[in-house]
């Protein structure tokens, strides 16, 4: 397993002293204990707030709790962002990730604030677990925070693989009490003496010194840390670490973000091949099971309504005409279950269990517009291609079933089932679960193709297999590029609604024009160019 590194926030990743000190001064003043020398309040940077208020100002527990309330009044509106990253922190995090390190944050600050700060500085995506205290005062002790981080990352039994990095004695002591080694940093708010006496195994005087953590394997890192413990002056190792950090930063500039994201995954979820395949199969079974139950239930209702078993044929005909209702019931039931599995997968990725750990992101408006146009243009192009090669004539079954199932149905029901519910359920299953699980296991480009083929097979006929496979490739690329399932859902909805209500008028527009089909296809291809340019030029944050 790769080495895991937990970082403290204040004084380690961010220089947050100004905001914290200003908020502590504000709280003390509200309590009638104004501090005339704000520089003395630096001791509040790092330790749990309530305990520090009690220790510093001699407050009772109740008064300290009120002080925390006052502190947060200012912190949530202003103090949180009186803050900055230490120089070279983004470069260090990038270097560590390239060297296959798993990163986390363990801070005594409330978790909701920790996440906001990391997102504000656009470094949240580097961390597989972000852990802090609770707003109600629970889990403020550093050891409790570290234990929660280990639990979320499933590392309770692999503590020898984990290092803590912090700037204060309570970081070191918390790590030691959890059975971890801790590296102390003096560029934060603690002194070398404080960190050494607490038991830090190595002291870093700068962010560059933390380049020691970027060793390509755990043994090398351990050897370096152990050698530092024997080096009383520390100067030689500091120079070595800085040189190593500077040397390894070279490749970071040469590799693009897209190249790094598309590397073959070095870590899988730890499942056997058989279980990986089962994880791809059972979402199908959930959906087919829900649809089958809906079919049986509706069929039995129709049999009893038409007078019993003698009218089985009549009930069967009514059932075929009720395909949209069966689809609606099946998709809603399956969609709820699939959503729970999707959320569980996302949470495990967020906690570092496997695969791509990108959090949910909102794409800019131009990307939403581009995926809608792209989906409509590709959908229309595929419909035209099917028409040109007479695929419907070669395999007429699909057209006949469609006419029976969809003929005479209300427009509202068609929009609800085919245009909205169906795409949401299918995107949850094929992009949110199957494609993402494939990408945790195999190369992304292979995952795109395999998930698209499975999407085509799911549709059960040759015409739809061709259409759905091609659309599945586009939808998986959209999801992979934007990092949010909502874009592929919107693209799928747009394509389906266009096929229902836009494709016919579009074809009619070109029928009376010589070579109209050629002009139509040329326009469809041109409509794909700009969206593809925007999509592939998009770098999600």
C-alpha cells in the first residue's frame, strides 16, 4: 500500500494566524476581556478553541462555549478568509500525488470550515479524506480527529503506513497516541523545541523540507526519516530534502493535468476479478428485477380487471400498451436503489477507498450548453445514419414495438418517462455506477468503450444497440471530462427529447431540398465542433 500522509491545516497548509487572532480578540472583547496585546493570542492557532479559551482567559466551561459562539460570528463571515496558503504548498501536494501518496487532512477546526477553506484555495481535490471537529464541540481532541481520519480511510490496522504532519505539540502528541509518527514544521506557529519535546521524528523548517515525503517508496521515506533522527544538526538532510524537492518538481510542469488524470489507476478497490465483474452485473439485475416486478403486478391487475384467466390475451395486449407505465414504475423503483449504491460509491471514493476521488463539481454554463448541443447533434446524426443504411428496414422489430408501446400515449407521459425518468435511471446505472466502477479497475478509455457496449446491450435490439453504444461513448466522455453526473444526465435528456419531438420536424425541413440529407449531416457535424472544442478544453477545478 502507498504511504498515507495526514496534514494539519492551520500553520501547516495555511497561514491562518491573522484570521484566528482577530476572531479570538473579537470574542474576548464581547465577553468584556479585551486583550490589549493581540500578538499574545497566537497561542490560539492550532489547539481546540474551547479548551484554549479556558486555559488562556480563565473562563468557565460555559463562558468558553459562549466565546466559541462569538468567535464563529466573525470567523464565518470574515476571519475564515483572512488566510493564505504557505508558498509552494500546491506544488508539494502535486508532487506527492504524482509519487502515489495518499493525502488527508486532520484538523481540530470544525470540518465544515476546513472543507470551505481547502475549496477556497482550490486544493481540496488532493485529499481523499478531510476530517475536522464537529460544530457541537465533539471530536475536538487531535487524537480523536486522527482516529476518525484513519477510520474513514480504512487504515485502523495499517497505522505503520501513516505519517502526520503538523506545527504544534498537540499534533505530535495526538499522532503518537494514535500510534503514528509525526513530522513537525517550524514555519508554522510552533517552535522546534516544542515539537522535539513532543516527539516529532523530523523537523521541517520550510515547505521544501517536506520534499522528503515524496520518496517513490515507503522504505526510502522511512530510511530518510530515521537518518534525520540520528542527525543532530539536521542541516545536511535539510539541504538534501530541498534538492530532492526541487529536482522532482521538474516533471510536474512537463505533464499536463489531463495526462495525469488519464494515467492507468495505480490503486484498485481491492476486489477480486470475480467480485469486480459481479459489481458490474448486479445493477442490471436490480433494474431488470424492478421492471419485472412492475410488469407482473400490472399484468395481474389487468387479468382480474378483464374477468380472470380467460382473458389472458386481452390482458397481455393491455400490458403492451402500458409499456410506459411499466417503465415508469420500474425506473423509479430501480433508480432509488441505484442512487443509494451510487452515493455509497461516491462516499468511499471521497474517503480514499478506490478510484477517482473528485468531489461533486458544478460545470460552468458554457459546458452545460455545449453538452446539450453535442447530445442533440450526435443523436440526430445517428438517427440519420440509421435511416441512410436502412437499419430499421433490416431489423423492423424495434419500430413495430415502439409504435405499439408509444402510440396514442400522452405527450406529458412521454416526456416524463422517456425524456426524464429513463435518462436519470440509466445515467445512474451506466455512468454513475458501471462506468465509474470500470474506471476504478481498468484504463479510462477502455472503461468508456466497455460501459457503452453494455449500455447498447441493455437496450435489447440491433437498432438501439448501435444508437445506444455510440451515445454511451459520448455520455461517458462528458461525465469523465466534467466530473459531475448531472452533465451526462442533461445530455441524455436532451438527446431523448430531441429524438421524440425534434428529429421529425428536422428531417421534414430538409426533405424538399435537393441533397437535403447531405446538408443536414454537414450541419450536424459542424454543430459538434464547437461543443467538442469547449468540452475538451475544459479543466475542471
